């Protein structure tokens, strides 16, 4: 596309202002800006902006909700052994791969790197990435074959993530078992008039297109071809900020297979009506997620005859998803919808000065992976215990929950329970941390130490065995 065609195309959508610094740019800068603009679908942006005033009436949806069919914690014991057998067979046959969404930075934590690089290990200070890789390796060891790990980055985290894995020799993963791919982006537009924003004279302000951009990113990157070559039919999906994520546990995959589900989702039971989690509901035999910010209070407060919350299932973004469902979701009218959010986006004014807005000034567009749920056949909901499976790292120190200190405490508490169940005697406040390469679960921990073992010093159970350590200073 030459300069005239580019300007003409932008003019037709009222976006030619993004070329206002064109005469000041070098040839390299012009080429970069032109390439970026050629990737932006101005017609789609115009359509999305035209819908900015549309407000989805969740009350109409929620008036039709049905009792949510789910495998509750109390139900799982009866089916766990069979589900574990079925899931393990599928893993041993190479039919499943793990996928971690890792496009976020640790800015809210005061950590200017990809969040996967955050040193969360209570004693070891292992990073989130290393903990997840060790789970994959430990599961692969149990299955007797490699399990592919797919890592979805964003433009902000891609280069550093790739370099981190290379520098650490992928923490033991074979090169063929690691596939890093980058999610797409969407431009931000001014809320007032829908015009594209420049964050540099030669660059339009963009942001990642959301975790729901994963299927499209797989398609662009050749990920579907990789999965097909490996014979992978199921994706074990989780987010990088949850070191307790139980996506790889065979029983979860087994339940998915036993119910012939196309998408299975882990949930936790909400403790209060206003818990800040997505709310899983069933309408017309299809699952939907209503964000906590979109849940009307009158529905959030509703209770059943026994006093429990009617809308009780909080999504934790851990799923098993059929690859066929992911493929379908990038085709035709099955493409996941964009959601609009008003945000503060820095931009250049007409004179090239950088403006840092104090209030939301822009609209961003992103897709959500949970919008796959209504498309999926036989969607399955499985309750998990948050103490065992959900400790998201979200907030900076000082918040009530989801801080580094809170997450580390949850990890220590879980590993103390494993050892106590194995008959190990622990000092009252003794910190312990277990690598998945030493024990993947409580049952494996019980096989590792003789009953009556006494531990009074902070101990990290590494792949090589238990090592007494001094508590690490906070990150």
C-alpha cells in the first residue's frame, strides 16, 4: 500500500489524523507506522465504536437461569478414581497439552517484567513460570511421555519471556515440548469520537486483545498445526498468576472425557454475593459467565431454600477445552465477540505533547475465553477447593488478598497439609515448600518421607530432596 492509498483509506474512516507527524518521520518510522496501520481493520473499529452505548441487559439473561449442574466437592470422591484413570490414559496417549496465558506484566506488583518471571516460591523464590513447568515435567514423568506446554505471551512480554526460557534451558523442558506464541492487539480509540490514539509519532496506541484472543493467536502462529502433528485433542488451560492451578491433574481431564464435554471449567463456591469473580450460570442448557461488575445486586443476593447463594459458582479461569472447539471459534459467526472497556490511555496531543489522563479517556477492545462456553456442547462445571487450587497473584503488598505474601502463605499452608497427612511432624510455624518434581500431590508426598519424620526448620523439598533453608527476604 503506497502513501496515497494509505491516506485515502484512513480518510474514508475519519482516521487520517494519525499521519499528522508523517513529514517528521524517518523512512524507517514511516514504514513501521504504515505496517501497523495496514493491520488495523478500521471498518471493524468503526462498527465496535458504534456499539459503545449498547449496554447488555444481564437481568434478562439472569431471569432465565436454571439450577447449575456441577460436580461439587462432595461428589468428586465417588468418581475421582475412575476419572483419574481415564485422564491418565489420555495423557499417556499424548492427547492433551497444557496452555498457560502469560501476557500480563507485573506492573501492579511493582515488578516491571512479565508476571511469569515473578519469584513467588515461599522459600525457593522459584518463578511462576518455573513452578508451572515443573508441574508439566512431573506430570509427564508420571505419564511416561512429554507433554507440550504452550505459552501465550503479549507484545509487551513476548521477547523477555522467550529470553527467560532460553536462559534457563526451559527448566528442563525439551525444545519440542515448548511452543511460545504471541496474542494479538487491538488499537485504543478516544471515547469521545472513536479516533485512533497515537502513543508515539510513529505508533498507534494498542493493547492485547484479551485471553479470548488465544484461539486466533493459535491460528496465526501455526499452533493448531503443532497440536495436530502431536495428536493433541484437548487443551489444559490456566493463567500464569495462579501457582496452585490444578489444570494438569488427570481427574479433571478424566471428568471432561467421561462427560463428553467440549469445555470443562473449574469453579470455587463464592463466600459472599459480591466476590470479585466471574459468575457461572446456566441458561437454556448453556453456560455463561457474568462478570462481577455486571451482576445486578438483586441477583447476586438471591438465595435458595436452604439459604445458599443461587449464583454460587465463581470462575477461576482453569479449563479443559477441545481443540476442535477452539478451531471452530475462529470461523465465521462463531468468532468470539469483543467487549468494550473505558480505560485511561496516554496519548499525544495535536502538538506532539504526551498527555497522561487522570480519568478514563479511551475505549479498549478485548475478547474473553469464557465466551466459548455457550458454544460448547455438554459444558461441565467442577467445583474445587480454593485452598488447594486457587491462589491468584493480583495485588501489591498491603491489599487484603492476592498479594505475594498471601499467595506464599497459601502455598505453605497447602504443603504443610500434604506433609501432615503423610504423618510428618511439623513445628508450629515451620515454613515448607514442595517442588512438583519432589511430589506432585499429597499422595506422592506420603510416599517420600517415613511417618514420624520431624521438621522444625524451613525446608524446601527440591527435585533432589529436602533442603533446610533460611527464609528468603520479601521480593
